[in-house]
């Protein structure tokens, strides 16, 4: 595993998994949200070029997102996809908790951006998007996995499976 893409819907734990894998495997990690969002939640003009640049490197970990801008670039370059295919209710609980924690603490996310109460009803808000797009995201990831048979896909369907798999990666890393 040298070029690892972490797939899943909003709230599945992509960023946490990417961070943990980068630490365990001592690989560079690139957070696509940080590369994508400029001030005022506007897309940074250099987003695609930044992703193209790191995707050409020998080793990296990042989340599978922004395919509307990137197409299948990251799938084409990845050797491993860790797919966090968790149940919808787990996802909704996580994304709701994360949203409200961010709203209450007013934590800065990327480039000065913060979650805002007024954005909750919007169609693109992560809570609503995760609910409505859960099945579509699963179907799209299945399609991509079939299209890229040379990419090893690790499909994790529960929080327990995620924990067990990460523990096995840690054990292998420390044994080697």
C-alpha cells in the first residue's frame, strides 16, 4: 500500500482513516477538503493542479472526493482503496454529531471557513447529502472497484471491521 484512497460517504470517517493510515505507514497525507476550499467556501482555482501534482508522487493517502472536478484521476493512480461502507444510520449519527460539535465550538475548518447554522437546511449540507446520497455513493464505488480490478479494494462494512482492519495494519507495520 503506497497510494491509498479512502472512500466513503460524508461522515464515514475518511479523514480519520486517512490520518491514521498515513501515521501507521509513514506516508504523506493530503486532505482534499483543505485543498479544495478557499475563503468563503469557494473552490480554490489551483485545486485540480494541486491534486494532479501529489497524485503523480510515489506515495500518498487521501480521501475519495470531488470526482465532479477530478474525474477518476485518484482511482487511476491508487494501488489501494479502503472503502468505509458503513450503514446509513451510523453515518447519519456521525455526521450530525460532527456538524453540531462544529457549530457549537465554531472551529475553523479550512481557510477561515466555519459551519454556519443557516446552512443546515441547504441541499448540499453534509447531513442531508449523506442521507440522500448513501445508496448512490455505494453504487458508484462498486462501479469504480469493478472498473479498476488492479486496485486492491478493502471494503469495511462496520465500525468493528474498521477497528479490526486498522489493528491488523498496525500489527503488520510493527512486525515488519
